[in-house]
C-alpha cells in the first residue's frame, strides 16, 4: 500500500495519501464518487482559487481574518495558480455532490495545507479559507467566473479569428462566380465571396450574442452564503469580494441583484449553454458547406479543394478526405449534447439551491474549449487555404437552366420555364435555347444571363 497519514474531519478519522495536500473531506469524496474518472476542468479550479484569493483579501479588509492569515491564504492560492503540477491535488470526479461541496472543500483543504506552511501555524479550511462563504454561493460564483474568463481568453478571440479569416478569404475569392443552391438543387448564381461573407456574418452574430450574455455572467452569487440570506458574512463582503476579484482578473464583477435567484437557479448558465449550442450549429453549417463544395474530386461538386492534410483511406490509395470539417461537425454534435445536459441540470434548482452545479461547470467549460479549438482549426486549416476550381465553376454555370430566371421580367415565368426544361432535357446552354425561342438578340441575352451581373441582384 502507498504511504498514508491520518486526517480528521467532523465525521471522524480517515486515511489520506501521505503526499496529498488535501484532507479528510476530499478523501471521502474520492472514495464516494468513483464514477467517470473525469475531473472538473482546470479552468473551473482556477476560478475557484481566484474566488478564495479574493475572499481572503476581502475578509482581511473587513477584519474577519488577520493580515497574516489572509496573506498566507493568498500566497497559497498564488502558488496553486502559478504551478500547474499542483492541479493533481484536485482529483474529484465531476459526478459528485450536486452542490459542489466536495470541490469547495477540496480547494479549502489544499489551500489550508499550503497556507499553514506559509504561516507556520494552523490555517483552518472551514474557519479561515472558507470564511464568509458557503459552497452554495462559491460554486455558482466560480461557474460564472470560469465561464467569463474562458469566453474572454478562449472562445471570443477564436471566433473573431474565424470571422476575420473568413472575411479575408471572401475578398480573395470574390471574383469567382458559382452556382447557388437551394434544397441542394441548382439555383441562381452567387459569388463565392458572398457565400463566405454569409459564414462570417454567422460567426459575427454569435460573437455579439455571447458578448450580450457577459453582463449576466459578471453577476455573482457570492455573499448569499448558505441559502441566500448572507448568514455569517459581513454585509459588505460581497461588494468587497467583487472589488478584489476585479483587481485580479480585470473583469467588472458585481454582486447578483438577488442571491436567491443566483443560487436557486442557473438560468444564466443555461442561456450561455444555449448560445454555445447556437454557435455549434453555425460551425456545423459552415463545415458542411465546405464538405459539399469540396466533394469529388470527379463525381461530386468539386468547386474547391481543401488542403490535403493526411491520407484518407487505409485501402484506397490517393484518397484525401475533408478531415477538418468532419472534426468540426463532431465538435458541434458534442456541444449540442452537452447543452441538452445543461438544460436538464438547470431544471434541478430545488428551492434555494441548484444541485447539478458540477455538471453545469464541466459542460460549459468543455463546450467553450471545444468550440474555441474547432474555430481556429476551421479558420487556419480549412478556410484560409482552400483553392478554387474555376473551370468546374464555369462548366456548371454554363449549363445551369435556372439562369433563365433573369428572363422572367422579359418573357414571363411560363415561357422561361419551358426554355429551362428544354435546356435541361437537351443538355444545352440556356443562352442557346433562349436565342432559338425568344427572338431576343444574342448580345442582349448574354447581358441578361451574365452570371456575374446576376449576383448583384435587381432587375
């Protein structure tokens, strides 16, 4: 057996690994929840540590901790934030007590151990590190802190990069005219740049919607303590906590206007998850468009050629597949599934507390990370580098009978339909059939049916 030491909590003594920084309550949770082997994301743990650091500073300022105790706790938090190797001391499974109490006490115990070493005397996990706090307000606050930081540092920059990359590519390929498609069937022509700018606008709209949620994420439950009444916390604690957290993160956090709503419900997290789902849907649309346009190279559309990144088959030599769009589609599917779980978890607010908080934390941060990584891959390894098959575009345009739509104002819908059907039936260019059946001068037909002109709309 590995070396152990004995630790005590309110339920008695328990053996803990000798080198573990945590204590008995964490060890009980390790033993109670061997469910998935999936730990809470590091971003959540770091947010929890920032909350503990801000709380220590606030409690010193309000006279609830001595300066020495507060400094020791702050030093411990800094050590944990600066040394990624110490994340091994946060071993708890996502699927644990629904309030996240186990993870809150895990942080309290690890910080207390390190702070005691700094101070040279005992720092209590409950009385000092957890001063003026409860798991019930700390964990919801950590969810908001972690999500706000992840949006700022991961997802929003990645989406903005995708938008800018797509817009730059749109300018580069805007002179290419291709057959538009509705219902996957040939439609009026569009410029390739128009298609890409449509994608860029989808991404930009998702950025805007995510940014609209940020003020709600910056509202924290911290200060509500056990049930929302703020018992055992200085009435000034919440405001001072947010002030200290702003100094640490640069984000303007504020106390929630109502702690009962902030603790009993997770509506902001559900709304954020829903917007992450919408972002996933947008990315899947873009990825699937790329897959269709790249399909072939002979029997598909073959309009573009994505970069060849790896062999596509273990049996068919020379085959190359659209691996980046496929990966993005899988990410999108996963995020949609994670959102469904968050929606269920959001309904688990029973009276004064939601009891699926660790699941919400895990899924939100997983979705943000997945979407951020997928967005950068889509930008850099798919959109930025694809080449255009101009000959294939022109071949399809020349035979597209739907171009006859441009003649509707001149000859009427019924005659135009007859010309389109004949052109399709005989496999001929629409201009040739129209010249035979309308009496319109061929130069005028060439002007009316010019695909590039038709992409500009109007009469």
